[in-house]
C-alpha cells in the first residue's frame, strides 16, 4: 500500500532527516511512528500525505507515485481544523460538499466516486452517531469541548471513506479517559474496515494500542528503519499486564537510544 523508496529529505542547514530511507507498509496494516522530538515523525507523515516533496527517492501509495495530496487519503491533525462559523454537521460534510463542487475529476475527488447527496447525508449521520456527537450537530466548534471537536474532525475524515488514514498526534491534547475511548473507536474501525493507518504519537502506550507495527525514528539522519512487530494492537485493557508493560519498556529503551544516536550526521 505505502512504499517509501530511498527517501531523502532535510531542512536546509539542519541537514538531512532521511537519507536513502526505505520502508513498506502493507494494505490494511496499522502502523504507529514514535521517536524523540525533532526526529522527523510528522515530516514523514506529511511526505506520505503529499504535503511535503522528497528531495530524493520516491513515495508511492497503491502503486501510484505521490507528488500531491491524493483524494482517498484521510488526514487527522491535532488542531481539529474545524470551521468556526459552521455547525458540526456542516463541518463533517465539508469534504463531501467539496467533492460535489469539483466532481469526480481524479484530482480533488476520486475519479470513480458516485455523487449522491442523500447517501452523503446518511454517511454524515452515521459517523456523528458512531462518534457519539449526533446530539451536537447543530452546535458550533466553540461550544464544544476539545474532545468533542476532535471527534468531529475524525468524523469529517472518515465520512470521506478513505483507503488510508494518516493521524498526527490526534489525541495528545485530550484527557486520558477521552483519549482511551477514541483509541477504542479507532481500533474498532480498523478491525471492521481493514483500513490502512499510520499514526504519529509521542505516547508509548498509545503506540502499542494503535500499531501492529511500530516504526522508531532516531535523532539526526534516519537511514535504516527500526520496526517493532506488535501483537498487542487494541489491547487497551491490558495496560497493567506484564507483557504490555515490557513492550512499553522496550520501546522506551529504543527511543532513548534513538535520541543518543547521531545517525551518521
């Protein structure tokens, strides 16, 4: 599904963050990315999303080279990005309205999409209900809590029926109970739909709960990917189990080591 081949990218005088970096993610897999601050977690996510352009190498999704954002990619950011003057219902259906404006042009929306206003409204209603915010649909973002706004942002993305979901620390600003509830929602959706997902997080436990594969990036220049296979995906109720605790400890050691390495700079 996602193939990063010989990637090179950097920020001027800071030097390269990635050089000859390659990694492949299969369709339907759930990945998380962790690592020390400034190691390139969000940068890699934005490169895969088509928001940044590689200086070298290639990124492809479903065999298609990425050179701009693709219509079937869903992106959830930490800051919600909701329109303050629009109701929650209108915010959630925003992407669908944009698709109707451009039509199935293959650039702003998938070329094979079928436009159906009735079905669109049903999808909006479904996700509002699924994320427990249907009772808030006539309210405005300023009237909602941070957790409710993030639910609306997730609904706005999933209503588009993406085949790939990219999330950049989507739950980091939320209280623990709300964060865990939304993690369960995303785990359930992954099991039901088999959606390919990639989540950037600084939270070790969240990385274990949301990723069947965990990519650990290092400080400096990333050349070879460090990937941890994780069978504890979705085991949010086992956080006190020795196996879960040991996996988190292992990842902390890897991150500590990643922060100390300079990666050939």
